[in-house]
């Protein structure tokens, strides 16, 4: 797949995951549990990791939550970010508990002494701080300066204020997000900021909506920027199980030619030639591919007339026929099997291949 040039950014290290520079674009999600629900939060984080999520953020509204991070860290393996608003002491506690990254806006935590306290604590481990601007919560003075309502330029100005505070305190382990539910505004804001700073950017469309609407909005906004070469880490926000966010994020990265691991499925739209229940076939295959980490493209096609040929780029695939179907690899037919066995036989081939790759 053709890939454009990516914007060159400073690299930061969020636990075991590098962000920016030449690192692959990482996938983030957010736990729906408080860290104080240790068992549930940990179990969800582990499920997200198994599905391909690289980083999980946790809301940290109080001290109990900040202290509970220690136990969640002990039960999970991927980097965790504490989402903190206003109270800098929660950031200090979260760092003490072993958090890998912070989402906190330095302009919102009071005096410069508070900012310094957080930086001093973050510095030894170079814990990155995400400056997160939301169009819906721009401060009054920025709104007044930019016409009284949220604009892309206002969002950038807001981000720059926070960035300058960290820079003035000589801290540059940071990344920035500029989220809006308004896709054109969000895209414009990131494009403008990308011209001004070289910090890694965390992309997202906020309050995007339920699965279908939210996926489309995220694919539009995040996708447009990724195709521009902008974006180092992404979060798809959906009103749904966060596992859906990871699955959609993977699809966006794949569509942008940036998916560096995992199995992805392509399937034909079906037409009058199709004589199998392709929707059910595709759903079964997609489900059974979940969790595969090796890069793999799998095609599910409606007919043998055009199927294998149309999906020549796929590593494996199935193409339906009348009461039977074929299994193919790289456009070449391997064998014909009864329709009822298609999915099992395809998975057998894939598993054999993965075994050889190990
Ligand atoms: S693969 Fe076959 S069934 Fe699917 S759209 Fe193409 S011609 Fe139609």
C-alpha cells in the first residue's frame, strides 16, 4: 500500500511505547472503570491489550484512584496514563503509584510552583505529559480573543499557552491533542499546530458518538490527518465498549496504510453472483481473526469467478460458490470445501501459517 511521508516529530517514551519519531502510530483507549475497581479495570485493560491496544488511559478523580493505580499496574502490562483535571497533587500520587504518562493541562493546576512540583516528580522517569485541548472547554480569555466561540485557531492558542508553561520550566516530554466533535475544526487545528511545533500529536474526535456515527467521524478526522502524515498516536472515542474503539482504530490505521501488526480483513460488497451468506461468513472470519498479532490480510469474497483474483493482495481468503467455496492464498486456489466448513478450513490454513512463522 502506498504510504506518504510522515511529519517528523520529537520522540517521547510512554512506558514501553515510543510515540513520535519513527515509532509506529500507537492505539489508545480509555478504561470505563475507575482504578479503584482494581479487578475490573485490570481485566478490561488486559482485554484491550489482547485486542491490540497499546496504551490505556484511566480517569483519576481523587486520591483513592491515584493510589489504586499501583495495584492496577501490578496486574497489567501495557502503559497507563492518568487523566487528571485541576488537582496537581493527584499527578504526584499517580507518579508515585507508577503511572507511565499524565494527561494534565499545566495552565489549569494553579501556580507555577504546582507545575514545577509535577515536573520535578515526572523528570527522573521522563514521564510524558499530554496537553489536552477540548474545543468545548476553551478558557474565556481565548474565546474572547477568537470571536466568542471555539475555533481551530483558538484551540491552537490554548495549546500553545500550556506548551509554553512546560517549556518555560524546561520540560519537553509532551504530546498534544486538540479534540473537537466538529471534524473540520479538529482537522484544521491539528494542521495549524503541526506547522508550529514538533511535539508528537495525539489525534481524536471527541464525543464522536455511537459506533457507526463515531467511527465515521473518527475515520474522517483522524484519517484525513494521517493521510497528511500528521499524528503519532490515536484514540477513537465511541459511546460503546472500548474494545470497539480499538477495533475501529485498527481499521483506520489499516485504511491509512499504517497498520504494522495484526490481521485485517477485506470483504467484497456482494452482487448477483454471490450464492453464500457472505455477511455471516465475513462476521465469523473477522471474529476469529481477533487477537492475531502477525500482519496478515484475509479476504472474504462472494464468488469464485472474481473473488481470488480481486483479492490477489490478500495473504489468505475464501470465495463462495454454490454449496461450497474455495480457500485461496495470494490469489491462487488451494482447495474446494463444503460451504459449512469454509471458515474452519480457512482458519486451519492461517493457523498453520502462523505456526511456521513462529
Ligand atoms: S467477488 Fe463475486 S460476489 Fe463479490 S462483488 Fe465481486 S463478483 Fe460479486
